[in-house]
C-alpha cells in the first residue's frame, strides 16, 4: 500500500500480484491491483480484477465504486450506474459514488435523474463545488440556462478559483446573450490563466456577438491565431470578419484573410463581401475605382493598372475561389477583361507573368460566376474573333500564346470550344494549367459522372420537370472549396452545437446516422454533413444530373466515401422503401407546387424519433426580392445568360433607395445560376410563420427550434425571456413583425417525429 499511496503504481501492482500468486483469492489484493490498473488506464484489466474481488466480498462499497469507474472508462455506463447504486446502498452517504452515478446518468442522457443525484450530494454537503458544477452542466444540457447560471455561481462561491466553472458560467451567460457579464467572466479566467485558449476565444466571441467585431478581431489576430491557430480560432476569425460591415486596417488581417479563403477556413463565398471592403481600401483599387466613377462608360485600364491589380494577392485569392459580390469591384474587373481582350488581340506578347496570372485568375472568376459580367457594345464580337483565332491555331496544331487562352476563357468556357482538348497535350505555365483543369479536365469528369448517374425514380410531375430543366441549364450553386476544420462529432453534438443550442436534445448514442438529403444541388450540404458528423451515411438526391455530377466530382476530390448520389424526384421517394434517422430539405420545398404536401411525404420516411431539417423563404424578410422578381417579369427579361446580364445591368443602374435595387446587396445576385434562382425561378413560394405553425401542428411533429445567429437569438431572448428554448412560434411571428429581416437567410428549422430514443 505504501507504493500505491506514493503514486508508484507499477511497483504497487507488482506487489499485489505477488500476493495473488500466493493467495489467488485475496480480496483486497484483487481490489487494489484493479485500482492500480485503473489508474494506469487499463480499464478492462481493472474490471477483471475488481469483479473477482467482489465475487469474494460483494458488500464492498469502494470496490463497487472503483468497478463503476472502470466501466465508465470502457463507456459501459449502464454498468457504471449499477455499481455506483450498489455502493450507495451499502454506504448511503458515499459522495463519490453519488457523483459518479450522476455522471453515468448524464452520459446516458438521463438528465433529470443525473440532476437529482447532484442535488442529493448538495443536500449531504452544501459546500461541495463539484456538485454545483456538475448540476449546472446538466441544467445547460436541459436548456435551463438561468438555473445553470445560479448553480455555476454557487460552485464559484464555494471555490472561487474553480476556473472551469467560471469558464462554463461565461459560456452560459453568452448563450443567454448576457454579453457584458460573459466578457467579464472570460476576462477573469484569462487573468488567472493567460494561456487558457477557450477563455480568450470566448471573450472574442462575446465581443463579436455584442456587435464589436473589430475588437473581437483584434483579440483573435493579435493573440489567438498568433499563439495557436486552432480550428476554433480560425472559425472565430471567420465569424468576426463576416460580421464586419466596415474595414479599417489591422496588422496581419490580409494574410489571414487570404489563408481563410485559400485553405479554406470556411466556404470562401462567406468572406467575399468583407474581402471586397478590404480591397477597395487598398491604394490600387481605390485609385482605379475613383477613376472609374469619374469616367463612367468610357472607363479603361492601362497596362500599369493591370500589373497593379495582378499584385493584389487577396484579389487573386477571391477571383479563384468565390464569386465577387461587389458592384464596384465588378466594374473594375469588367474593364480589366476588356483591357486584356485588347492586349490579347493586339499584342499578346506584352503580358508578363504577373498579367498572365491575373488573366487566368479573372478567367476562373468568370467561370465561377458563369459569365455574369456585363458586356460593352461590340465587346462580344471582338471576343468571338479572338476565340476563332484560338480555334484556328488549334486546328493548325500550333501552340497559342497563353494570354490568348486566358482571355478566351474569360468570355467562353473552354470545354465548349471545339478542339480545346488539344491544349491538354502541351505543357503550360502553372496558372494556365490550373485554368485548363477548371475548364477542361473537371467538366470532362462531370460529363462522365452525369452519364453514369443512377436514377431512383422517374421525373414526371410538370413542376418537377420545369425545375429540373432550370438546374440542368444552371446547376446551383457552382462552388470551389469547403472547409474541414474540426474532426467529425456524433450527430447529437453536431445538431446541438451547430443548429440548436437552446433545444433540450437527448443523446441517442448511435454510432451511425442514416441521412437523406432531398434536393442536394451541387453537393455542399451533404458534404458539410459528411465532414462534420461522425458515422453519417448519406443518400443525396436531386432532380438535376448536372448538379449531381458536380457534387460527385467534388466528393471524390475530397476523398469522401459515405455519400451515395442519385437522380430522383422528392415526390416519388416513398417508393424507395427506406427510412432514415434524419431528412434534410434545405431551400427545396418552396420550389414545389405544394411545399407542405411534399414535406409530409419526406416526414413519412423518418424513423420514430427522427429529425427533419427544413428551410423556407420568408415572405416578411424579402420584399426587395419579390419586388425585383416583379420588375424582371414586367421588363420581359428572359431567363437566359444574356437576359440575366441585361437584368443585372438594369437593376444596378437604378437609383439608390429603390426597393428593387436592394437585391444588389444579395450575394446570389452576382452569378448567373444564383441570379436565375433569385429572380427568374420557374416555381417559388415565400411563406410565413403562421403557415409553418399550421403545417407543424397538423403533422404532429415537435418543433425543436430555428437555426439562428446569436444576434437574432439575443434580441429574441430580450423580448421573450419566458421562452428559454426559443420555440414559441406565436412569439416568433410577433418578433418577425418587429424585426422583418431576421430570417433573410430563410426559416431554417428542425422538427422531431414522435417516438424513439430522442423523443
């Protein structure tokens, strides 16, 4: 025992085993040898030894307690609970056994029973900080946040230097959007332990959610990313940047912004708007922009202008990874394309490496936005002439100059040019080769995938056929990269953290989760799920084989093997004779003739206790979109590439302040497929919260909550503090009437089917 008490575990275990070699049925030696094994992390050995001890002396409370610990190490929580109950039956005031019984029940999702355990400990010892702390954590899981805050504060009253309790208190205060109190607690943790990364990030997050994104960004850049560029620090950088509507210089910002776009740390599109603010503040872009505003339609760029733009690394990063979503930058880029066209037609050899790299990046941008940029009078004719010269060079087996390839690709996708595959037989500079991959190699892969795409159901419904035609012509949306910052987590944890922090969800404990993504488009959503949910097995279906081919190519590119893609009509999925743990239909059902009938069909595919994630356009949040759709229809613009370009040009020319022009502030406005989806969709409905509430009531499903930004959640909590789970739809209807832009990104919510483990 002396070795054991001094922490010399291996020596102690050796002595215990010597005793057992002489007396194999020595109960204490078996027990303490098991404890030594437990303390060295060998949980199964501990179980084997302590079970033998208990077979000799069953009424040993300590042995039951230690066996419970070993079972917990093996994640056998039912047995953990059982042995701690036996320990308590023998020794009713055994606080450690009560504590570990509570911990086991919490791990099993039996939160009310766990809370009762911790309350019994507090009754036995009102000064035990750990009991208040554990109770508070259970109350957080039950979404009883105010009670949890009180319990954390009691833990700190008993033990003021309990930093994890203070950290969790701060996090819970942040969940309740009590920003100033949360910041004070995070700062107290950081003062006591400067290297506590979670406290530093929590402080920055609270500042960002309070509305002081600049101060938050300063902390992230100067301390968090500099000290430890963790996934959490990168994610918080993205959140801070996405929340900024103005830019002022901060040391290191551009370098981190470039990394966030190119690695990436999020979908690059999410950073495109702020990147435009940063770029417009640079000397290069600000100078050119001022000249453009003064010159109007006569604006041109010089050779030195092109070289200066080529030197802006952030601009190149955006061009290659996301659609530019800023009218002023778009004006500069359309002028740059015209200047490059003139150079390629007149003196293509004048382009150095920098201008060639910029031309290739601009061509990649045009492919990403599907050639949405406006065309000046006569410009398309000159572009066609250059394209014919490139075709003639290919026919003659001549090597065209690299600039000619880049400029043609900025006006027309190379995969549509006869003979363009011959370009792949020659070596090219890296920038040109990357362009050829985007516009020749990848489209060829997608053609093969489209031809081999399985079809699960016929597509016969009139509306379905119209929607299919639109997305075959314009797959939605075209994208380049997705982020994978964190390791996948169980579905319950993903749902609680990412979507529903206020919902009282119970862990199912399932190692796998069968998910149907109904209307997967070009694959961003199923890939997000596969990258973030451990054990996810996904069937992703869509009407459009073109969209599906893009999705499957990107899935293979990322090395994901847990997604099956197929063409199908949501209206006919019942014939699959399959059920799922989760169904996802985001931004899909409002493009159907009867969204709620289609929703009921998807609900029927769920297993008991299963979840369905739905998204619908909000009528209240989008009067500008509705006005713009009416404007486009009245003007007679066609849903063609040229018609969409003309509609965009007309809308951008409208006076500021007109409701229709507000769509220019929408990211979807800046690419052909997304603008068609936004303003020209063949079938669309925008809904209200009362309509959704009626649908939910009729279905018998449980509303678990909206996926919200913290700022919206904070305003709702302040308005309706009596609704801690944020699920009262009558309140939400009143809130949206007062704050009509709250659901500008759609009503995004989760419902639960009755029955099952998570009910």
